[in-house]
């Protein structure tokens, strides 16, 4: 359906009003703006799993450089020993960090807040009986 055309069945325009309607371009601010958070849902399981895998790979990836650097600095025994001692608990730490679920985010949910209206703010006369 082109602009200005009407539907034969319902007579609607399908959201198109005129042929020469100009469309306003979206500003750079609107393109890069974060979407409004409309739910309190946690990130998807796939996103969470991918983040935990990245943490595990990063932590385990630090172990081999520590061992290699310990071999390079074997003349400085205290530095080599420190690097070896650092590399020993890294697999355990990597597993603990990878298996730990992230805490729930305390993001503020953008919800519609309607204005409250007073029914009558004038003072009324009361009759004691």
C-alpha cells in the first residue's frame, strides 16, 4: 500500500496519510539513548551464562602467564614463588566465580505515575446534631 492509498476492505490508510508526508529524522541522541526499562526481569539465562563463561576464561587465562612468568623469573626466587603461589588457587577461584549467579540489579523501573486529583479542596460547613 503506497501513501495516500486506501484499503478496499476497511477504507483505512494503513498508517499512511498522504503521499508527500515528510518524515522527521531521528536525532543522534534518540538513536543512542537507552531504552526505557519496563520490567523487573533479570537478564536472560543465555546472557548470564555468557558473562559467567567470560569471567571463567579470564580467570583461568591468568594462570598460565603466572606460571610462565615464574619460570622466567626463577633467578629472583621470591618473585617466582609469589607467582606460583598466586597461580595455585586460580582454578578454584574461577569455578567459584563462574558458578556464582550475579546479584539482582536494583534498577528503578520506569512506570506510569498518574497524577492524583483532589475531589474538592474547599472547606465545608458541618452541622452538629
